[in-house]
């Protein structure tokens, strides 16, 4: 039974109510390795049914993974009880009306067919390609989404995703590379591992750096993660309508470097495409920043109703509803540089950052984010990547960092943005490497390596 | 209403008979037999060791925001996870079907995955007596007997009490969870445990003139939880505390920014709990020390040979791992390898005295027998996780700590947190701070952060307040592992004082 068929069965169990059933199914495997051995291999099979029941404008939600008739009947009872317990909400936008979902890519037969032996084999390919001990994983998954509602929604999508994460590391040296995509052919585990090992060799003998503000080149993994943390709040409509986020009062204004353009585009085949959101609204490409001007944020049905707008198809799963609509498919416009090394030439002197670690938002209104660099931090001297640095503590205002971008690389790459908590829902960002005039280093931490 | 806090106390036996009843309308499930079937199937397929965990969990979340119901969710999940060793290699697979077919399928797939796993593989497990026993959370009032409408009403009343003209966003939430877990291993262990959790919290977010400030109670990031019945949520007195929280959020808009520079800080119990979590709990997880989290959560500045000799902090620093703490989210009778719970010192008078271990990592250092393995659901493999990790109390009151400060700041309630991959360099922000001058609290301050290097920071600890100030708080958002796993852990701490700490990140 596919996800839509299961959703329709759940809907029938809620007979007599206005309802929406959402199904997320997962068939995935992850061969996680450390010190070049698989140590946490995990195979997951699950089907989760969420039932939303609306009674007199009151919404109740229940979920379960028992999908037999008794399980679905019990689910409908719990969702109904939840609806009965909620006060009426005059701002409830109702369930989405049926609309045609866009046709998107995102499913690959080869990726869908991968089994445990394949996942182990591809992990082995990565491990054998690294001269240094390798840490990371190879994973692949098949995610099924299905939505059926009494308003006539009948949507389904099968998504595949594959990813390899490679951290080549020994005592005092570490390098990082990752690849992700929806096609098996999008990733080359051996290539990623070899790149990580090459990077690691350059990190031996890392030295400290005096705190201060430096020009910097951020590789795509570093820039994408920083942008994602900023974007959780800044590019969603909830913070805007509540008049508390960075975007409040800035839509329509030039706030970033004119070389910076950003969209949320789940329809782009270069990313991890989605056809609809968790309310069943068709996904739209939303231009967030055009030539440095903040143009819009992403919307779901609730925030759109409050602001007199239309949903752009960015409702999150119900477990993340407190965030409001989320930009799960950020896509940064490319620049003119051929490579990150060319960006280093552009800035002359500064620092080079491969990857970030443990980010935290210090001040969402100002867009201040702190975190650490890791697995490939270097000084840039005379336009060249030079001596390795220990991991640096940074505390940056992301808007200030984006205010002067001397360059971006031409081709954005897809970065995995899924830590695989809860139900699998592949997400990623398309990002180039960037050069920024200002990256605020506020301390030093441990050296590279394990 | 009494203020309900789990005061500092030693473990007491809370083992009881479980009372899991088959759900109405469902077939009676012999869950233990399913686990035994899974283990037998795995052994038959070539495993040298196997264990199976069947979990049935129900959780409820009620959340309101700006006096509208934002979440009213009731989730159930169930399934079986099977872990095997084949030729020294681990394998893990799971199945949502609590049926013979699902249990056997998970076992066979786990074996197949282990057989295919690349690597040298020679893993041993520390010897333990096969455990047999049961556990049940002591509950005064079953949280699932409390009508959802009452939970909604509690949140809305608390929100109403948060209102202030400068407060832009009010929110309140309560949660409840019931989990039944059965574990069987090929060594003969068989345990049956039933856990009940509850929690809640409120937030007020004030915004004006481009400044946004937040205050939370009883903790940031979703409030605080405990392994207890609904009486814990009632004891939080969310509605009673709300006016103060709303007023403080508004007052922060007009407060001065916290000054920067090295100074003495007094840190409240809640922020100390996070400080312990990040800078002691994670680095002492022995799997991190051995590098198995290197690619994601990170490693540790500690080495196995540091045990018993490394100076972690001053003589005032005493840290204990205690999975028997009443009310702790990390409290159990047996961990997810079937190892009995035991209270163990981690840091004693500033010296590293213990690691958090699994049977595998304990065997590698030839010390201990595990006891800290936990999985966040039936679909995840157990990892070394914190249970309940406490900063042991010292002497005196919070006022005594403050009285000993000529110039400094008092820091309350976490706002931001970050620490490097080896758990050395950290930076925390707090929601509110207070100037200390001449041993007394002064003006309110906003946007406070402090930073340090773990052993240097703990070395500057010069006092911990006494047992009367000790509080236990539970958090539900500790992330680790790939695929990701959330852990629910508790920490107890009293306020503490540190000298010469770098406050602020701006020069």
C-alpha cells in the first residue's frame, strides 16, 4: 500500500468529520562509520499516519504507526477527542482546497532499490578511498508522502535521497567533504572521502589566531549552515507577522550586498524537490532576496490568512509548527568566481572556513549567530590558502556578513540539511562558496582532528 | 500551592510492578515473547549476541501562542528494534509491526547488515549479570487522565497572566509521555519498564524599537520536564509565575546591555544545569572519547588515560551520574543494554573520576560495566547518553554567593549555547543578568554572554550553593547520533560562582 492509499484509509476511519490524513513512510539505511569501521548501521522501516480532524473550527491532531483497521479507528477517536478539547479558533484557515501539485523530480529507481548490502558497500568504497581514518556515513532512503482530505486533496510523492559524509581525521588533522542528492549518481563516496583526506593533510600544525574581524572565504557547507540558522527565523512569515524577526520592517529594503540573491525553491531539480507542503499546498518558488533587497518571506495557510496573503507551500510538519512556515529549500544565486581558491585571491588576506559546528542564535532580531569552525580552517595570505588554524569561535551578525560579499562562486552545490531526527524528510540547500568582508572571530578552541 | 522541586536527595528504590494493559480492541500482545523470538531469529541467522527492545509510546503536546491553540497533538508509536553482533560487527534493524513477522524481519535484516559491514571488527562487551526486573515511574496523577481541555485551559490561563503591553508574543505548553519498554538479550536479560513524563513552560517575548527580549519559566527551550505524574506540572504554578515573567521581558527592553570583560559571575541553577550538560556530560561520554561521534556531535578533549588524574576543575567541583534520581528524565532501573542503574561519580573534588559508558566502551578501558546506553525510540540503536548528571551542592545560599562578589554579574536562564567539537571552547548567553556591586544585586542587564575553556572555567569555580538551593530540571532536546536521536535527561545543580570569567563577546 502506498502513502496515498494509506492516507485515504485513515480518512475513511474519520468518517463524518472534516479531516486531513497525512502519511510519511520511510525505508532507509545508514551505514555510519568511525575509524574506518561501520559501528552504527541502522535500517528503518516505518509508516506514520497523522490525522487532523476539524470540528466547528477546532483542530485536533493525532498520529500513530499502527495502520491496521483497529489502529486507524483508535487514531480517529484520539484526533476527534483532541478537536473536541480545543477552543474554536476564528483565525483557523481551514483545510486546503484541492489544487494541482507541480510535477517535480526527486525519485530515482536506483536509489530506491538500494538495500543494506549496497549501503554497506558504498560506505566501504568511501572508507577504502581515504588514506586517513574515516568517520561519517553513507545513507539512502525512500520517503513516501501522501495527503488525502475531505476537501478533496489527494496528493502523493515518492522521494529518494542519498548522502555521504566524510570526515578524514587523525590526531591533529581533519578534513571534511559531503555530497548529497536524490539520484544515486549524484554522489561519489570514494571521491568525497579522498577530498576529505586531502583537506585533512593540510590542517596539520594548526596555530591560533587573534580574535578580530577578518575577511573570509566560506565554503558551501559553512555558508549554507550559517544561512540556515539565520533563515529559520528571518525568512519565515511567523516572525514577520508577529513583528519580532529580522525581516520585520525590512521587506522591500536593500539590506544585503547587491551580489546576494536568495530564493526558496523546492521545485529545483538540483535540490531535493518537493511538490507540496504538510498542509497539501503546492510548493512555490519564493524569491527572498533579489540583488540585496529583501523581497519576501515564506508563508503557510495560517500566517497567510493573518496577513491577507496566499500560502506559498511552506507549512512544516506539525511537530515544527511553533516555528511557523519554514524555508526548507534555500537556494543562493551564484556569482562569477570559478572556485573558492579564486575567492581567496579576491580577498587577499583573511581566513578560509570549510565547515561549522554547533551553531546557536544569540539574537534573532539582529541575526547574531555563534558557533565554531572545524575540519579545515586556514589563514589566507597573499590571496592563497596558507597556514592551518585551530577551530575558531565566531559570533557574527549574519546581515553584516552579507552586507559586503566581494564574490561568490558560480555554481551552487547541494548541501544536505537533514540530521535524520524523527521521520525522514530529505532537505537541502543550494549554496556557492562566498567571500565576505567581515567574519568576526571571538575566540579559539580545540585543534583539528579527533 | 507548594513549589514542587526535586530537592537534592539520594536514590531510593522505586521499582514496582508494571501495569501495562492491552489496549481495548487490540489483540493481546505478548511483547516479551516477540523480543525472545527476535533474539532467537538473530542467533539462528548467525549472530553471536542479540538484543531486542519493544517500545510502545504515547505522547501529548498542548501548546498555545498568543491565546490561540497552536498544537494539540496526541502521538503514538510502537515497534521493535533488534541489535546484533556478527563476527564482532554491529547490526541494527527495526520494524513497526509488533508481530512475529516484524520481529523476525528486523532480526534477519540486522544480521544481514552486520555481515555486510566493512571494517576489522573485534568488539567485546563488559560482562554483566543478565538482568531481570521491572520498573515503573511513581505517579500521583496519570497525566493521560487529565482531560486535554484542562491542559488547554491551563496554557491559556498562564498566557493570560503573561500579558503586558510590551509583550508581543506569549506562549505556553504542557507535555506528557508514557512509554512501555521491554528488553530481552541473548545472554538471558529480560526487563520490563514503564516511564511517565510530564512538563511545561511559558515564554514572554517583548519587542520594541528593534530590540527583542525573551523570558521563560521554569526553563528556556520548552520549559522543564520530570519523570512524574501531572502533579509535577501543577507544581510548576505556571499561572502564578507568569506575571513576573511578562514584566521581566518588558523590563529587559529598557535594560542596559551587559558589560564585557573578565569578571566574577554567579550562575543560577538552571544555567548551571546546561553548563554541566555541555561541558561535563558530553565530554565524559566514552563513545565520544573513542571518536565514534566525530563526524557529527564531536569528540572530547578527554582521553581514557585521564581517568583518575585529570584536573577538570577546582576542589568545589563534584559531578555525579545518577540514573536513580527520583523524578529524573534519565531515571530507570536498567539501561537499554539491560545494565542495572548505578550512581557513579564523574568528577570528584575536581578530578575526573568516571566516564559514561556502554558495555562495549567499558570493555575497551577495562573499567566499569556500562549503564548509560539509551535509545530515543524503537527505531534507533542505543548510544552512550547522559542519564541524570548533577553538580553536587556545596554550602550556603545564593545570597551568600552574591555577598562574596565585589563586582560582577548574576546570570539567569539560558538563551543561547554553543561549544566546540572537543567540548573545550564554549559560549553561553542568558536571558537576563543582574549587576552585582558590593555584594548586592543591582540593575537588570540584557544580552549577557560568557565564554571560556572548559577546564579553565571549572578551575575558576570557587563556591557552589548548598542543598537548599539545589534544583532538578529536565530537558528533552539533547541531540546526538546519526540518524539523529533526542535524549531526555535531567540535571541537578545549585547556583555557583566563578572568578575571572570572560563576559561578552564584543571587545
